C-alpha cells in the first residue's frame, strides 16, 4: 500500500464518515457536539496517532501493537494486548453490518424485515472475507474510491447547509451554535460516543508487512487521517446547525432525514447509499487489520501454527476465516448498545501501547526512530490526556447496564481478566508442543 491507500484504509478503520456520530447531538446539542468533536482530536486522537506513528516507524512489523507491547513488556503483556484487541473486535465488528442493514432499510423497509436483516449482515461478513483474500494492497486501493463515494453526498450536504444557513437562517444558526447548558448524562453520552468514533488508529499498524516504506508513510498517514476524520465529523454538523435544523430526536440513521430537508430526496438517497458503503468499508478494512493479529501471536507459538497459513497473495486465510466465523456468530447479539464495553477493552489495550512507547524509550534508546515524538518527557506527557479519558470511560460505564442487567464496567473487566487464565493455559499447552514453528504458505 502507498500513502493514499493507507490513509483511506485508516480512515475506514477509525471513522468511515459521519455515520455513528448522530447520538452525540441527543444530549449535547450542536454547540457542545461541535466543541467535543473539535477538542477530542487534540487530546485523544492526535496523541494516539503520534504514538502509533513513532512505534510503527521504529518497529514496522506485521501484528503492529501486539509486537510493540511484547517487545517492551514481555510475552505475558503481549498476550494480554492481543486478547484485549481480539475480544474488543467481537463487540466492535457486529456494529458495521448492522449499520449497512440500517441504511439499506432506508431504501425500502421490506429489504430488512425479520430474518432478512440477519441475512444481509451475514452477506457482508462473507463478502468482506472474500474481498480480503485479494490482499491488503487491494483493500487499500478500494478504500480510496469507497471513501470518495461516501463523502461526496456529505460534501454537497455541507455546501448547501453552510451556504443556505448563512444566507437564509442567520438567527437560527446563531441559536443552534450557542453552547448552552447540557445535562451531565447527556454530556457523558456525547463524550463516550465521540471517543468511540475517534478510536481505532492502532488497527492500521497490523498490516505493516503490506505498506510501502512504513517508516515514513505511517506517521504521515496517521496525522493526515486525524485531519480528515475531524473534518468529516464537524462540517456536516455545522451545516445542520447553520441550516436551522433541530438536533432533537436526531439519532443513528437520521442523516437521510436531514439530507432530505436540506437537499431533497436525491441527496437523501445518496446519503443512505453512503451509509451502506460505510458499513462495508469499515468492516472490510478492519477485517484486514484484525485477521493479521492472530498470525503474529501464532508466530510466537501462542496460537496454533495453522493460523500461519497464507495464500499466494500473502493473506492469512485461516486466520481470516476463523475471525469471520466468530463475527458471524455474534451478529444477532445486541452489541449496538455495548459501545462502553468496546471502549473499555480498547482503552486497556491502548494504555499498554502508551506504556510500551515509554518503556522502549528507556530500554532501547538507540533503536532507530525515523519519526520521533520529542524527548522522554514529551512521550510521557503524550499519554496523559488519552489515559485520563480512558479513566473517565471506566467511571462512566459503572452504571450502564448491559446483558442481564450487568454493569458494563463489570462485564468488560470480566472479559479482560479472562486473558490471565487463558495465558496460563496457553503456556501449559505450548510446553507440550514442538519448540519451533515453521510458517506455511499454500
């Protein structure tokens, strides 16, 4: 992958367009929503992107963040990093086929009635797994044109909304953009949803084997992606605010309603089509990323050697199929409401990555770093805001109830701590296996 396909793939791994930010407006309103979406890139996304840029440039290994944490902290913590990321993927990957089905239903509700919705979701899993067999460079290049297709309607949306608001609705625009009081619950929900929409930067690191000149392209791709993601979130909301639209009852799937109000039925259909593209594009890019994590763990002898099998294009097809089967079994579970669990598990793995950045600075000061984020003190300060936000996510999830009325925090902690006995079991099994594992290419 060259630089532009890497940026496009990273964009889909993190964002995939404004779809998913709708619930930020519910409790916060336009003013707070736009402010949150402008500030979070500076204190959440940019520090993470800079950390990943340095580590990916210094250690451009397939498996990315798993390799960094293992090298810095040892096999135990490397295994926990892999477990946290793979378990989070189960909750995360169920969302994108659901997003596709949601926007497909905007064309005709009959398309997704009853069991048809599950059939469409399953079709997305099969399609993307088959697509990934063509190789990471193909996924990167295809992400470029999919990004253009899904963003084109929002470019029109933003132009019409911003211009009409300035000309025809200046009073309503001023009122909408005013930052008024927000309930603590509404603000908390808005912040957590925004954090979820700004996470996933490290997923691009697992495909380093397929990136051209990763030492230079990763830092550039991370910083460029932050700018693109922030812009595609803020501009459509600003267009809605300036056009005088109400944020009341604006929730997931309502972009089509706003597009119809601003630009008519054709624009609404284009936005709905963009939502379908987003569901496919995000699932496709994340499949490319997650499928390469098990093979990095297997290369260390911590998972079966069969996962190392690749096809002629270098795609780990066994790992790909197993991941696809796992996600397919999770499609009918109500994971759309489990953003907090996903955020807690991701936050734990991200914290380990910041720790790895600092530990590698101490243990390997002479490691070549084509991209370096300041001195050791700067590297430590880089982690402060993201870790503080993760702490807030932990605190906020304590009262949120998920499956069976269990606290989201308790449920996420139980999933995370399951990695400890699994590591012990894996080590015990490994002692009975041959010491050397030879990668297999089919």
